């Protein structure tokens, strides 16, 4: 088994992780390495799942048994990963465009906060790489306002949907419009399922049929992303953990994941105000960041990273041209991959 570099973290969290990791066997054999950019291998199909408002130190084996008992020992788990700011919308925009505005920090609707800025989705378009945002409980494609409710377990928050903030994605002809959405937005910013409680049927059906695109940005509804406590008998963090326990095995055992697949699990932000003394940019809280894949070397990894590092790593893994926004100065996540 390859040795992994462990780094200091909070004592209670370290005890949990070491107990879990000690049960992990040797990594499975992997295919020969593909050409890399900045030490990041070429990605096949990529899945990014984003939870909400949780510090890494809030996870324990009671509220996050799947994340700590299953994801952690199978993943590269970053111990010093930070959100960029508060509040939600600005972090989703940061991880897909390398910047954010005061409007987005205030979680206003895209009708107020839309921008004509370079972004990951447009970069993927330019490189001919297919993508979709899968939004759980969104009533219809490219939906621009909130919908659903906690009581019905189907709350959709448009502030968690970054693609609709970008004029060159949302609007026909690259002009943002609440009445004239682009064909691209209608076909690629789509519901993950019905508006029934906790429903991911459309995504799951595409995954089963091997018709998912290369890049899949998956956002649970506000009940399943750890944002709201919608079920009085289940803590909010456990609701996201249950979502992962249901969806992650489907991804990992899919045909799409079998060929250089990468799965990234993270959160938009934590609960603290920061800033982190090591990384002044990372003042959105200390959050989970886990990567699973055939080219991933399992273990705990230090090094300070934030959402701009995620963006740069995706740009490298897809071989995109250039880096947008803060990704240009970010450190790629390149220590976690098998040689």
C-alpha cells in the first residue's frame, strides 16, 4: 500500500479519521496515467456535489456516518480546504468563475446579480465538452426564482444555481433575460428529478443509461444539502449525508465513472466568518473537500486550498484554455493523484 502524508487536524476529528483509515486496504489497480496539466491528470466524467453551511469539525460519526465511514477512507480528503466568502451564492459563483460580487454575497436573485464574465461553463462550451447542472427540486429547466418548501421536502434555491448568473449561459444571444432564456440554459440547467420529496429520478436515469455529460454539477435541494432542518427527526447534516449515501454509490458504480471518473464532494461554505490566517482569501469557513476516482491516491492531505483551487483543478483536468478569475493565481490540487 502506498504511504500517504498525514497532517495535523483537530484532535477529535483526527481520532475519527485515523480509526476509519486504519481499516482501509490497498488501493485497487489503476490504468496507466494519462497526460496531465500541472500535475492534474486528464479527467473523464466529473461529478461535483455541493452541500451547504457546514464546518469540517461539525461532522461526526452520528450525523455524518457515510462521509466519515465510507467517503473518507475511499478518498483523498483535504484537511485545509476553505470556502471563499459568505454567503451561498457568492461561493457557487466563485467556484465556477473565480470571482464574486457584493450582490452575490447578499444572496440576491440572478435578475439583480447576473454578470457577463468568463466562467467554467462557457470554457467547457468553447472546448466542446458537454456539461449539465442537475438541480434537485427545480420545477423546470433554467428556473430563475425560488420554489418548493421545507414542509414538502422540495425547496429549490436559485442562489445555489450559478449557471443562471452568467449572461453567456442564461440569456439568448449572451444577453441575460428573465423572459428569453437561451436554448443552452433550457437544455443544460435542468431538474435532477421531479418536485416530489428528495427526488433525483432524472439524473439517476441518465446515469443508469450512461447518458450523463462529461461535467455534472449536482446541487441537492435545501432539505438534502444540510441547509435547512426539514425533517425534525433527522439533523440537517445527516440529511446531506443520507443524500450522499443514496447517490454516491450510483455514481461510483456507473459506466460513466468507470473511465477516469472523478467525484468531488464539498460544501459551499462553513459557519465561521474567518478569515483564515494562512489564506486571507479563504474566509468562508473550513469545509470538507473529498475526491474519489481511479487516479486518486487515498489519504489525508494538507495544503491550503479554496474554491479557486477547485476551479483551476477542473480547468486543468479538462485541459481548458486559460484560467478565469482567481483561478489564475490559485494553487491546483495536484498532490492527490497517483503517478
